[in-house]
C-alpha cells in the first residue's frame, strides 16, 4: 500500500506539468533535495542544509515555528472572516451575529481566529524569552533580535486592532482604555490619538482605520518582516545551538 | 608548505578572524552534523503546524469567543479592561500617572529590549560576581533597597513581591562560585546581570498580567476570581 502511494507520487512528480511547476523535478538525491529548496521561491530563503542539533526540541522548543503556524492559521481564517464582515457601524456587530446564527460554521471560524490570535501573542513572548535565555541574540544575530522586537510590536498591534472589529462592548471599551493612554504622550498626545482614531473618540472612523490596519497594512508589514527574519537566520549562519556545556 | 604573503592587500586580500571569548557561537559549532532542509526540517515544521492546528481546533470546538452587547458609548462597563496582554500596563496605570505607566514604562521596555544585543556585558555573559564582588554587592544592594522603597511609596505591592524574591535570590547567589558543591548553586553563581534583569521582567510581566486579568473587579478593586 505505502509503496503504491509512493510510486504513484513518483509518477506524478515525473509528469511534465509537475516539472513545469516545481523546477527541481523528481528524484531524491541530495542534489535534487537541494534544488527543491533553492529553486522554490518560498523555500530559497532557507539554507539547503541545517544543523541537526538545531532541529532538536530543546534549543527552540519550536516556539518560532509554532508562532509562524498560528500566523498561517490567522491568515487563512482571517480571509474567510473578511467575506462576512463590513467595517461599518452598526453593520459590523450585525455581522458578528450573522456569523453566530446564519453562516455555516461561523462560530467555529470566529473561535479559531480569536483563540489563534491569543495563542500567537503568547507564543511570540515565549519565543522571545527562549531566544534570550539561549543567548541567541549575540553576534552575529543582533539585528535579527531587533527585527524580532519589531515583530513582537506588530503582533501586539495586529491583535489590538482586531480586538475592536466585533464592535461589541468588550471591543469598544478595551480600545477606549488603550487609546486614552495615547493621550498621555507629552506635547502631542491629543494629536496622536486623533490620528489613531480618526476623531476624538472611538467611532465609525476608528473602526474603519483599525480595519484597514488589521487586514492590510499590519499583515503586509508582518509578512515582510518574517521574511527578513528567516533570511537573516540563514545569513547569520543558521540557528544558534549552544555547545554542550559541562557545568 | 610555504605561504607567500604579498604586501599589496588590494591584490591579495587576506582574511583575518578574531575569535573572542563567547562572542562567536557560529565559529565554534559549524562542524556539527547536518541534515537536508527538504525534507527533514520542512517536515518538522509541518508537524509543528499540525500540532498547533489540532490543538486550536479542539479549543475552538470547546470554547466560544466572547461577544457582548453592541458597543454603547453611554454605558461604561465596570471595570473596562484592555486585552489581557495590556493588563499588566493597566495594572500599573492604577498606581502611576498615565505619563509614567502608559508612556515611559512601555517606551523604556521596548528600548531596553532593542539594545540588549548591543551591550558587551550582555554578549560576554560573565557571571555577575566574577569581578569586584564587594563593590557590586554594595551597589546592587543599595539600588535594590531604593527601588523597593520607591515601590512601597506608591503602594505597588504586586510589583514589590517579585522584586524582593528575585533581588534576594540575586544577592544570595553572590555567596556561591563555580567551585560550590551543589549544581544549583553553581548555576546561580554563573548568571550574568542580564539574566537577573530579564527574569525579573518576566516574573513582573506574568504577575501584573495575572493580577490585572483575574484579581481586579469594579473600580479596579481587589477581587478573588472564584468569588465573582
Ligand atoms: C511573528 C513573530 C515571529 C516569528 C514568526 C518568528 C519565527 C522564528 C523562527 C521560526 C525561528 C527559528 C527558530 C525557532 O523556532 O525558535 C526564529 C528565530 C529567531 N527569532 Fe524569531 N520569530 C518571531 C518573533 C521574534 C521575536 C519577538 C524575537 C526577539 C525579540 C525574535 C528573535 C529571534 C532570533 C534572534 C532568532 C534566531 C535564533 C537563533 O539563531 O538561534 N523573533 N524566529
């Protein structure tokens, strides 16, 4: 059975169509496997070989990989949610109710997006502390750490802008509390808050701004920075694995 | 074998590497065993993705995302809470003016995080007590006491407790060295200052967030989560 599947898969990989899509074609020699990485626009960010110790559980706890996983889930569920959502008052709230009672699996979709968002915020913090305690911020990885700090901020902003979108009491007041803090910035606090909300209070303009930030600008910035983050891992010589210490 | 060294560096550039103590992990580990990214590393990532997915689907089937009544600017809920990851800050807002808790503290935290890799002291990761033990003990002891008085003056008991715990552990670790018989003592003694500061930050962050999330009720008063 397993061999049938395997040879069937090999046959597909040998078809002309497959070879036009994946330039590396079939074969499982190390050369082919290198090409599978080098000749793929997404994978070529990574090196062809990695240190086997870097794949063990203990150095990373796979926290970066898990953060990326939640980000993927968020993009997939987020796009589906966008099909059912209008960023206007009071339609936004009505859309939440529709997701709850009308859309097939709407509740599940919303749940998955919401819980994945919480998970991502948690994981990104965990990843940061893990990188710190492993000492992986040391040269030559300094700048990748800095990119990481910006990824942390972007993640928090993504979550925070998304929080307003359901337009329920929870959303409204959480964002009111947060935007009041902006007022405390010396000299231009009021202006910053106005820029953030498109007005002096959380209203329909704020909803629209948060929507554009949440669905377009911040995801684009996040994807860009994640790309740089991974490219830097390769350029900095792969993941840092501490020497086995004898205390 | 004789290597000829020419004086014209432009024609014959030479590469010189200075490998300082603990500064270049890459140089030390580059000869480890290696595996192919495709398929080994990629399949590991896909497993991580699947684990995350299965867990989150399972949670999403069990628990519903909250949805309250429609936003109403006329009715302020009490307490009005920010999302959980900002509740540590909101807890601080309870003690300090917004300028301090909302602008200064987060600004300093972000700034401190960014500069971590640019300080030699963090790179070398030398034990805090390796040099100048007496003098450092003095400075850190005094700084800790002053900081605790400051927290006490503003009644920030929730931040004071972790400070005393971590600070106490840090001062206690000065008694040990790499020759101490117990492994835990040697481990404590080997820790650099950055370790202590980051651990203090981690614990403060956790405690402030937990307090803000579960232990704060109407008017930001102290409540017990199982009583409400
Ligand atoms: C959207 C957020 C982020 C994603 C998706 C992400 C992803 C990753 C992944 C997949 C790795 C590979 C190793 C691992 O799994 O731990 C990694 C490594 C790394 N990350 Fe992140 N990361 C994010 C945020 C951060 C943050 C907030 C920091 C620190 C402030 C950071 C600093 C680093 C550093 C320095 C490395 C290299 C570690 C090494 O060489 O061993 N990253 N990241």
